[in-house]
């Protein structure tokens, strides 16, 4: 068998190997390889996607070279098409086809079909009447679902309960779908009995103007399987109605079969005009229209899921890499064109699959907190973050920096070891000890401890919704303090401390834990926690309350306590904070001395890189030590206007200061 | 026609950072922003007062905001911490009518004032981007600073709702100002991270590591100077940087100026100070 044609698939790496093997046939361009025009029957110059045949003399002369080129292609994109027995006179045949079937002639025809369909679907009455005969509700539910889908077929679905429906009115309808279950030994459901009696009587009206289809529900374990549906199907036919889609009999697992029936029945009934005539020529067009060009997917409940795809976005992915063997770290950058609807997790999977199998990240379900990473500073669950939502509106390619969660040891790349958190949780003894309290007996006879709803809601609000491992990373200081228990452990402690079910003794123990040097007072700044979307203001507020409780428990002793106390004191004194007082009271003589020797004081005095200010103030700091530390601090603050108001507010709300 | 704002200079501009107040006033003059002083305004509490008594901090800030309401103006401040604290307290009051009622009862009883909650809190950076416009701003630049410059935002200003249209974690507002000022904005990971400033007295070692990381990060990316939107963080990043370097072993040697100083220099104010700063930028470094 000789060669008939040769073409190039996508993926050419332009290595020139084919051109070297068969320069008369292949020509490597900047980004792919073309089959030369003078060897092809169609005279084209491209990758030959159309698989146009090669000229006879080319095949005779260069077959071996072409096969060598295909064998030598490192990415196997050169595809050789072998000749079949009836392709001997291929040159003439192809020419004829091209002449007889001009492409241009087809276009108007397609256009006309579409225009015709639109006109058809918008003309006249487009009602689809869906009757259900239901004992347990399944048929009713299906009828309701199909009515909602009818719109995709240009129909207006109306659901009718068979119970009490007039058979004459039914006979006047042009499109009817029946969904009916079978009850007992082949009996109609209760709500269908009366209509069935009317339909099966001698006086039943003629239904020759009606197009119909029946979906029958039943159970194969019964002798008369789907008898009711069969009865309706047969009787409507006897009365002259036109069965446009065959009946489908479903067993107890009916969902898949019912969905298939609906697709067919809705298509066929849609092709029926308001006179009851079936337009077969429109059936395929309606089917394609309803399929939406295969851009939609079937939902589990038989609904059509909306198309959620988005255009491709240019993305620069900068991914933190760490090699534990070499102990080296850095950043790898991929320039990708990714569909906007892709999640970050899917993107990482794609990169791992197609570009770098060594890329390491934690895979899991979309809401799994173990998968969390940092994306441009924002702690993110990559399984729920679509690429298109990560853009901040800047023009140009989306630039994403992916890093592992802070506060943990990195295992490799984006994978971290959550062991540090486990250890801190053990360290903090996060158990709950209940106090003895009143209980009430429930209607079932069990004893339960009641809780005030407002207290329960407050506790719930404080709870961490996205997992302890994520909250632990929301602190900006956690990565810089080995001993700090972290916000997650502190929040857990605080929730237990505020839980009214906690015993008094345990609450005191928690106070001591929270007031310790490694607990909430070790958090240098709560603002970063509040701004992380996976933590939020409620968590920040709860941790702030925990801080207040810890400070009170410690009697505002220690540097942290003094800082807060004297800050408040100076505000009451003048309405303004006095940093001179703060330095003096919080750091004390030793602290000030430390600043003096460490260069901090000198830097403050000289205003090293800061600008401006009057030197006289710096000199003042020198002549009146230790007060006046700072580049230009005031010894005494001028009071704000109406300072008495400030004092009055203090006295009204907190007379401690 | 100038834009008018009630002016809150921040927590320490009256004391250890007067350069912020000086340059804020000069910058605003150049940008046609009229600052109306609020001599009765108190410190915002910076979240520190709130650790002692949150209701007290909210009530004092409600008093300050009611002063601005009486003037019929929004508040402008050069301090990120003040902007964030006032904003958070205002949002809390607006979201909780019973809290607003209780605070107003205290305010009325002690001062005769009432807060309606009708004002907004703005940082100078936001006003430049959202009210003046970056194109208009670039026309007012008289002394460009063509250097690689690292913007430092900190976490306080970068909160949803506070900083308008900017991205909270991947901001571009200050980068736009730097570009308009002829500079090359340096993108580095920690530009919205906390320098740990509230903990400088009590958790000094942690704060030194935090601030050293920010400075080193910016320096590694090629910055020749840092511009801070936060007055308090500015102090830590500048004053403690030598100690931070010795504590961590990182290279933190980088001039840090406040955003107001930067805008004032760009718009032609304090040419002598700018000359000194340029000299320092040229001298400091490796």
C-alpha cells in the first residue's frame, strides 16, 4: 500500500528534522511545518489539515523520504495517510467533487434553515400540555421538570393534574405529553382514574389533531409492568392522536430513561405546528438548538445546566518552588493561556500533567482547607477560585504569585506540613470541661443542656469557618515567632472561654493560658487577620476581645499591658497620644538604654532617612532625658479643643484611667 | 475650586513625626486640596485604646467624626492606621443601629454631640487616585524622582471598602503615583504585610523580623527607597531598620519616607530636603 497523503498535526516544535529528510515535501515555518504546494493535488500551502492527496510523481519519488521524516519526527506530528485500493484515480475524483459541491452554495441553505426554524418556533400556539398521573409524587415531579425544560425547545410547558381534567378540553390540545405511574396490579393512580374512565369510554372525543408521547413509570417486580402508561398510549392512538415519540417504560430507577424520553419527546413535539402537523424537516435543527451546540451538560435532575465556560485568559503563573533534597528554593514562571472558568487547582493539575510532573501541591476537594495556598498575598482555596476572578482589573496578562501557606514548614513547593499547628494545639491543651448546670428533658425523654440563642449565635460567629490550618496562616507575625501559638489556637481558647458551658475552673485556666507570653499577646497586629477573606472581621474582633481579657487578667502588667494602659492614659490627659510617655513608661530605663546602645535612639534623633523637622526638638530630647526620645517628640502634648468632652467620655465609660 | 476635607493628621504627626503634617499640608496645597483643621479631634486610638475598652475608642472616634459632620466634610488623613481605625469604627456603628444609639446617647450626654454617620474616611492616596485623577496628578509633578521605588501599604489601609477601587492584596494605587512621579514601582510580596508596629514595645524581636523581611524583600527586588502610606509603620521601618538588620542578618539598609513627603517633593515643595534625600539615596545602599 503506497502513500496517499501526508499532513502535520498540532504540536510541531519546528526542529527542522523533516525538512532535512524531505526538503521537497516539508517546509518548516516559524511555528509549525507546511506541506509544500507543488507536491499537493490541491496546490495549498499549509499543514494540509484537509489531507489533500500528494501528486503521483511525488509519491513515486519521495515516499521513502516522507516515511523517514515521519519516523524521525521527535513529537510524532507527521501523519502519513496510506492509499486505499479505490484511490488510484484520486486526482480526477477530487477535482470533480470540488466543482460539483461548491462550498459557497451550502451557506445560504443553512442560513435559510435557521431562519425558518426561528419563524416556526415563534409562530402560533407553542403550548406543551404535560399531564401527570401520580400516586407517590414521582410523576408530578418529572412533569414539573420537563415543563421547565420545554423552553429550550421553543415550547411553553404547562403541567396539568389529571384529576378533574375535562377530556374534551384535552382533546382540543395539539401537543400532549403524559407522565403516568402504575399503581397496584396495573391500576391507574388515584388522580388519573376519572380522566382515564372518560378517555376509555365510548363517548371519548376524537383526538386526531393531537400529537402525543407517553412516559410510563412502573416496577418490573409487578406482573403488569407500566400498564397505565401502556393503556394511555394505546387509547390515544385509538382515538386518532399521532404518537410522535415512542412510549418509554421505566423501572424504579427511572431518572436516566426519563431524561432520554424527555429529550426525544420534547424535540418531536416541538416540531409539531399549532395544527398538529409534524414537520420532520425541522427535527434535527430543533435537536441542535436544544443541545446548544454541545456547550451544555445534563444535570443530575434532568435540567440543562447553564454554560459556565469563559474565554481564555493570558496568565503568568509564578509558583514558589522548594526542593527538599537540594534545599534550594526559587520561583518557576509559566506563561499560559487558560480558560477563565478554570479553577486554580485545575490549572495546577494541568501544569503538573503537561509541563512539570514534579510540581507539588496539595490536591483535594474544592473546600478542603488543606489545599489552601497564598495567591498574591491572599489566602485562597484554589479549588473554588476561578482564574477570571483573580484579576484585579489591570490591563495585560494576569500575573499570579503562588506561595505556600505561611507559618508552616514547607515540604516541597506549595505543600506544607501542618504538624506545627498540631503541636501548638497540644501545647495549648484545647480540651473542654463543662460546668454542672441545669438541663431540660426533651420530648424524646433525653436530657439536654439549653443555651440562650443569642449566646449560641455569638459563639458560632466566632468559630472559624474555613479550618484551623487556614486561620493559623492569616497572621502576619506567625511566620516570625516560633513560640506564638497562633490565631487559630487562641481563637479556640477564646471560644471555650466565652462558652457558658465551660466550668469556672477551666475558664480560669484558659485566662492564664491566654495571658501567657505565647498566646494572643504575642500577636503583633490583628489587622492582617481581619482583611483575609477566609478569616474576616468577626474573627479579628473575637481575637481583640481575647486580648482585652488577657490584659485584664494580667492587670495591665508587662510591656503589652503598659503600652495599652499608658496609651489610654495619655489620650485622657490631652486627647492625643504622647509617645514620649509611652517610651518611658513601657520600656523603662533598661529599655531606653538598650535603644541608646542599639542605635535606635541615634536614628530617631538624627532623623536618619526621614526628612524635615526642627533640630531644636532633637536637642530638647538630649537635654531632658529620658523623656523626649524620638526625632521630634513633644515633652507635653497640647490638649485638643474641648478637652473636657474627652474627659467626660472617659469618666462615663471607663474611669480606670 | 479646591476639594475641601476635614483634616485628621493621624496619631503622631503632632509629636514624633511632624514631617508628615508639614508635608501633608504642602502636598495638599499643591494638589488644590483645602484642609480644614479639627482642633478638637482626638487620636484615633490606633486599635491600642480598643484593647483596653473598645466602646471607649468607638465613642471617642464618633466624637471626632461628628466634628467633621458639623463641618459638612469627609475626613482626610495621611495615616493608614487612622484611616483604618476611623473607617472600622464608622462601619461598625453604621451596621449596628443599637450600638449607634448607645454611643450617641453617651455622646449627647457627655458632649451634646450626635453622629449621623454620613461622612467618609479618605487617605490622601485614595483622594489622589479617585478624586484628583492620576492624569491630573501627573500634570502637577514638578520634581520627578526617577528611581526604583518600593511602595509600602501595610495591612491597615488595604481593607475591602476602605481603599475604594484598589486591590486589597495586589494594589496598584501607589504604583500609579510612583509611575506618574517618574519612578519605577517595585513589586514585592510583602508590600501589604504588617510591619508589626502595634507590637513594637512588647514583641520587639518578632516585629524586627517582620520589618526586616519587608525591607529586605523590597531591597532584593531592586528598590532604592521605600515610600510608606502608614505613619506608624514608617517610624518602625526607618528607626528600627539597623536593629532589625543586626537581629536577622538581612540587608535592610533602605531609606524610607512617608507618602506625604514623597508627594510634597514631587509637587515641588521642600527642594532642599529633596536634594538631601537624593543624596542619601545615592549614598545609602550596597
